[in-house]
């Protein structure tokens, strides 16, 4: 008896990404794994990237879809990623920013790993920091891989990765380096909408690493393009942010830990249990319930149009426009 390969939904959010989006899309269409869909979420672009994305969607016979927010507004990175997840059809979710690329074997290798590791909620490898896209020989020497901090091809149970991230002994996964189960993403509530720019991926990853086993693989199947016009580079110049600083990581852990603690407490109460024990959590990774509540954002009740199928991600619906493209009709805070 044969089973169909699982569908992978690749979520690509973009904002004024005309310079690189074509290459990013082509890295998905060139995958050796064929059971994929690409969901292009336009976060209010004003350049040619909207037209490029629509053209690929129109030519794809449904395998590539173009979505935009109502009124073509900009709502931020987390809300856009959640909109893409909500519209996705796959049981596995991958992310690719519009200036990064996948290697051709990315989906094939990581799908196979999750099939062999049913306990894992997510797999990731060592993302390449890609300077050599410029073609300059000097930049070739600058290419590097993110530090895993654990032995390759290891199933890591929570919260073991968190202290490594906090002590800078391991680097968090690149967004383009992960492949996650959709049900695991839904259980943690997806991305936090209030993080509309910097660190939105870090909060998501900390939540996921606190909630379920993660498989850390030895492969490197994605390239994180380093260029001065990237969101992170512009934010660092504008605000002097250090994206891998320990204070920032501690703040992220406070938010993620608070949300994780509340979710676990609610689940235990619903089963008639008590508060979860943190005896297995190293002191460096613990966040007390009081401190977690202090750091965590307020939880806003869902609006009347809340989608019960996806209790954290459902905040509206996708509607078809006259030309068959999808528009996202949803309210956001």
C-alpha cells in the first residue's frame, strides 16, 4: 500500500522585494520534492514585486497562490505569516523570505526526516549566511553556517535548546531553514501579531522549542542572503539593534515562556491536573509563572469571526476576487 507524499506549504511573505523575489520563487519551483504549494503573501508592496508574484500565481495552475491583505495594506511580518499559515493546505509548513533561497534538495531531505521522526514537531539544519551571491571573491570567504550547538542529527527535547540559545552556544534556526508540522504550529498559536518586525521569528521559534521535541539535522539546505537592504540590516542601522544579543533573547524567552506556561496550565486544568512541574528544566531556562505573566503580552479574546478550526490563527477568511486570486479579509489589532 502506497501513501501520497505529504503536502508542504511554503509561506513567503514579502514587502517591496522586487530585487530578489524572482530568485526566491524559482528556488521553490526547482525543488526535487514535488508535493508543495507556494503561498505568496503581499504585505502591502508598492514596487514591482506584487506584479511578479501575481504573474507566477497566474501561470502555476494553482500550485502558487497570491494573497494580499484587504486594501493592500501593510500589517507586519507576524500577521502576514499567520495569514499564510491560515490559507495553507499542507500538513507541513516551511517559510522562505523573498530575498533568500532554498537549495534544490531542501524539502525532499527535511520531509524524509520528519517521516522518520514522528515525535519531532520541527526539523532544522545549519542555515548558510550567504555573502557570495554578489559574485565577488572576497565575499565567498565570508560565507558561513549557523552554529548548531548540539551533535548533528539529534532529537532534542524541550527545553534543552533554550539555554544553548541564551548562552550563545547555539544559534537559533534561520526561518528559511525549518520545516514544521502544521498541528504543532497551531498548538503554540503561530506567530505573535504584536511582533510586526524584528524578533518575530525568534518568539515563534522559542515557543516551538519550549513545546515539543525538535530534530536538529546536519544538512544545510537554505541560503540566508546578507545584503544592506535586508530588514535586519536596516533595523540595525536605524536602531543599533544587536539581533543575537543575550538581553534580546531573554526578553523573547519571557514572552515565549509566559505564553507557553499559560497554554500548558490551561491544558492541564482542562484535564483536571495541577500546575506543571519544572523540575526537568535547567535553572538558566526557567521563568517563574509570576515573571512569565509580567513579561507576557495580554491575551486578547478572539473576535466574533474567530475560526474555531484554528483557535489561534483564525482571524478571518480568504475570499476570491474576480480574477480568481485570493484576498485576505481579516481584522487585526
